[in-house]
C-alpha cells in the first residue's frame, strides 16, 4: 500500500511540474507583438498593442493612428515631426510614447488627454520649448519617466517642480551648469541622470532628498 501511495505521489508531483511548465510557456507565448509595418498592423488594429514607426518619414501613416485604440506603446522617433500629430491624443491606453529626435517645439495643449501615459521620450528634440512643455506635462498625473537627453538644455525652467509625479528624470548629455531649487517639488523622484553636464555644485539641492534617491553624474 505504501509503495502504491508513493508511486501515486510521484506521479502527482510530475503532473504538477508539467502543469507549471506549460503555464510558463503559455505566458511566454502571450508576449505582445511589436508591429513595424503599418499595412500589416491595419489588418487587425484592435489587436495591435505595440507600434514602432521609427525612421519612417511617410506622415500619411499618422492619419490612421487613431484606429489603434488599444495601443500601449508607440515609437515615432526620427520621423521628421514638425508638429505632434493630433491623432495621438485619441490613444487612451498609451503608456509609452517615443517622439525623440524630431523637430517640433510645442506639445499640443490637450496633451493631457493621454491619461495613462507613464513614460515619455523627448530626447534629442533640440527645438523643444521646455517651459511650455512642462506646463503641458504637469497635467499628466501618471507620468513617471521623462527623457530629455541631448536636447541642448542650458537651464531648466523653474516650473519643472510641477511634474510632481515623476520618478525618473533623464537629463544626460546637455549643457546644465546648475539644478534649479524647484526640482525639490518632485517629491516622488528617485532617480536623476545628469551625466555629461558641466554642473558646478548641485549637492545643495540633492541633499534635500532622502531614502533611496540616486543620481548619476
């Protein structure tokens, strides 16, 4: 009887291991596909969660962006944007937006419509009006990560303190000599990247942060 029970227990254990293995495989297969071809994506737009149009210069593509109503990730890096496409503002589920290496200077006034946006890339956007940009971004209550690397920034506007929900701020490869005291308004900031900036004495600002705050010089 004991041998039978032991054999039964081993079989159950093997079955359980196989079941867990299959569950992991199933999760791996659920990984969301990233589309790089707009025509292919348009075949079933409701099932498109990630769309990468980096380096694509055909702006006619942007006119159909609103069709991807479930989009969570959108990459428009280096697409010669002079103006941010209004169609983006209809993507209510968007969490990550990459508009780096473009030519626009202003974000749309109603950019705050992207209620679920958590990470925004505005790096290598040399013409960006930071003061107006920060005013607009202050309406994004879920924005946690902001990229402003290599934007030619010489001075941060004081209204950066309005981005109170930010957790990570990337400012490397700019021309900053000081960090404004208003940055203390970023109560949730836990990582600041100011690598490759000619900053003279930021410590008086940084010392105001406690706990797990990290800075990269």
